[in-house]
């Protein structure tokens, strides 16, 4: 069964990545309530390397929305909030 990514930020990272450390510094203060961070190192996955090698760090949420570096806390907060309901 696939792991649920609801309320999970996935951070795609690489080995020895100073920008990834900066990204975590932006993200960790936002992890409140039931939100968590899952780090995925792309190094050992050919498909992830193809998709993200020149873009890490990249944050993704359930539903497929992504934001690549550079990003601000506000941009990640909006990503976490998801689409606004019109009702």
C-alpha cells in the first residue's frame, strides 16, 4: 500500500547539498500541528535524478504541487495550505 503524503512535505535532496540545509532551515519552523517533513535523497534513484538533479532542493506536497529552490517560508506555507475553496 502506498504511503500517504497527506500533511507531509517531501523534500528532495542530494548528497552534500548546502542549499538543502538552507531549505530545511526555512521548512522546519513551519512544521506545526500534524505536518511532517520527509527527506528523499535522489542519489540512488535514477528516475528521481532525472527529474530533480539540477533542481534540488525541491519541496512537494500531496497532489503533485512542487516548489524548487529558492523559496520563502510564505511560499511553502501557501503550498501547505493548498488550493483555496471558493465556497
